[in-house]
C-alpha cells in the first residue's frame, strides 16, 4: 500500500523540466530533462502516453514491482496507474507522446489496455514511436498529417488484445524475443509451436501486422537502440552484435524503421 495518495498529473505534465512541446489534434509531444539524483512523488497520469528514454534513466517503482529504465527503451503508461521514479541519472532526457480523450473520441478508438503496461515483452511499436519523434523534431508543414497517421498506427498495434489471440501467437512472440540472435526458419518455428508451417505463414501478419522476418528486424533494432545509447561500441560492433550482416545493412534497416540513421539517433 502507498503511504499517501499519489499525485495526479494533468494533461502535458511530467516529473522533469519540459524543454520542448508540440500540441496538435489531441496529441501532446514533449521532451523533458531531469536533474541528477532527483526522485518523484508517487504519481499517476490523466492520459495514456508513450515514452522513449533518450539518455540516462531511473529506477521506477510500481505496485506490481520495480523496473530499471535505461536509455534506448520505450514504455507505455496507462492512466491512473501510480508509480514513482527514483535517482534519475545525470543527463536524463525523455521523449513523451501523450494522447488525450479528444484523440480517442475523434477517431472512435479505445486506449491501449492496462495490462499492456505490465507485459514482460510489450508490443510497443518502437520504430513507429521513433518516426513520431522524428516528425516532432522536424516540425514542418507536413508534420500534422504524418503525426495523425503515425499515432493511429502506434495506437492500433499497441491496442491489440493479445489474450484473444491463439495460444501459438503468445509462444511465437516469446520464441522470437528469446531466439532473435539464432537462425530461425518457418519449419523451426512450426516445430517449436507444434503447428503447421502454413498456419504461421497464413496468420502471423494478421496478429502482428508484419511478417516474422520483419518482426525479427524490429527486435534487432530495439536491441540496437539500447546499445547505441548505453555503450561506446562502434556502429559496426552494434551491427554485428544485433545480428546484421554489416554496418551498411544495419544502417539501411535502422533508417527504414525509425527514420533516423544509427548515428543520428546516437546524437539525439
């Protein structure tokens, strides 16, 4: 139990100091910075939002456990869920993308489920969140249209009720995350799952929005985001450690999925 009632954070409010913000069509995008060693009160947010840690990090306490949050990771926060952040690392910067009630009303969609906040392997479309971040920083005449489409894409992929999926989809997700750095084939996956290869081939895209190979590339890019921010490895080393054939292939896939080159992302 909490020692005292958590603080409610209203629209566009976060723990750190806000240095950038763009508000459009029920979308509130912002960047916040944090003083080293600072900690927050127990608090919760009035709207759902996605966050990406650009640098630094903190230790986050939740009623259901503790998380160490590091640079290069993406997070989802369901409204009303209390949490507390402790000991922000020096240089911490976080990109936040909040969606208001008007956004969901205008497009007649529901917010991502509460359980999604606590999944061990949440299906956050990190690449889509990176593209949203790029549009915010670009902020030209075409940004509003791009933001609308990207936010609907992000919300749609994050809002799938996975408990309604066939059992094999939950298993294949775990396999792809656990075995992402090993050679995988359709027959190998089918053997693990004890389903016919045709079943995977026919239905994977329905539940995941892409092919299994594309899903693996997304996982590899997620791994690269953390390495690019948390270690001093060269781009070639990051490419090989994340399963890409060479730096050129890594750069091509990374930019295609995120809108940034690896070097551009590292410098953010």
